[in-house]
């Protein structure tokens, strides 16, 4: 992976982790997303997972061995899919029981 891809990915991963932490601690959501997000804590968790996935993919560029790089990239892909699943779940309406 080129550093032209790894460095912006790492910066975006750090930004998502900071934003996810803010959403978890205070429930703060960006103004244009406040009408869509029903569960801010779940949304913050999804942002943390997706930030970790981007950092994992950026970190896989540092691995010298192709097998290690593939394993770390697969782990990052799993984290990203889990984050997207939580993102969708955070926008679903709560049940009225």
C-alpha cells in the first residue's frame, strides 16, 4: 500500500475515533445527522470501530510479510463491517413495548 493511501486513511481513522469518543461520552452528533441517529451511544461505538478499521488498514502497510499484511487487512475489513452494522442499527427506531 502506498503512503499516499495509508496516511490519509490513518488521519481519517483518528478523526473517526475522536468523533466516536465524543458521541459516546456526551451524546454529541453532527447537526445534519441528529434527525437520523436514534441511539447516540451505538453510533459512537460504530464510529470507534470504523476508525479502528481504518487505522488497522493503514497499519497493515507497515507489515513486511505478505501473510501478515493480508491477515491484518482481513481483520480491518471485519471491523469495518461490524462498524457499518452498528451504524445501521443506531438509526433504527426503538421498539415501543
